């Protein structure tokens, strides 16, 4: 980890205070239809860390990432500020759920991997990375990942993108566009490790 660089937009962190309950009213639907990340992603993450004692999944939502990490780590702390989201998360003997924003309650230097799936764009970076620095073990890894738009056929994709970019353009939160940028415009205090490309593949009906 390297020191957090100065923010170009000091107000950015303060603006990201509404994410806690953005999806709380739809927690059951979110859990049912949220895409699942490929197994190859979790296998790669388990291969780049030095230890497998503890993982911390932040903004866990319905616990999807935490459950996958539990197959590869001895213990997983899964935190989210939304009680409704956590209520939709399945129990697991190696997963502990905690309703909080960034306070993990984990010991200093105890975490081998910190993950954020489809949520980093909502975070206030300064308090979050203060906690990440505290809990990461030497050689620990921080990983943020998200999915963007599906690809079906050029004809279907053109309709989908028109709906996204034109029909719904005025309704997207500004943070949404950070995903399309691959988080490149966010001041992340990390020494980047180049990751291989990953794809989510699914078969879906029109309904």
C-alpha cells in the first residue's frame, strides 16, 4: 500500500454517503438476480495472496462474494451498512456478517485479502482505506471488481446500449460511470497487480 494521494475533488468522498440503503428496498430481488462472478476470479485471488487465514468482503450485499471466499479462506468477515441486504445473505460457518460501513472490528494486520465487488464506486475512499491499511497483513491484497454491460449480439447490444446511454441517461448516479472507466479515475492508494481478463457467462431467457 502507498500513501493516499491528494483528492482532486475533496467533495467526492462526502457525496458518497447515500449508498447504504440504495438497494435495501429491493434486497430480495437483488439477491435473486445479481450476476455471479466467475470461479476463475476467486481462484486467481486465492493464488496471489500469501496467506488464507482471513478475508474481508466490504459492501458484501447479499454475501455472494463472501460465500465464494469461504471456500478458499479459513475465515471471512462480510460487512455491509444495509441490514436488509445482510438479511438476504445465507449463513456459513466460516462467514461472519457485520452491519457497518468501514469498521471491520478485525485485529491489526490480520487480513490477507480485502475484496469489494460492485461497490467501490459508492465508497468514501479516505475512511475506507484507513481501515484497509490497518487490517491488511504484510503482502496483503486489495481487490475491487465490477461487471459492466452484457454482450449478446450486435443487434441486441445496440438496443441495450441505447436504453442505457439515452433512455436512462439522466437517471444514472454519477458514481455509476466510475465502473465503465474501470475505476481508473479514482485515486486508489495501491501498487497495481495486473489481473487477467475475466468473463461472466450465463444463459438467460427473454423473460
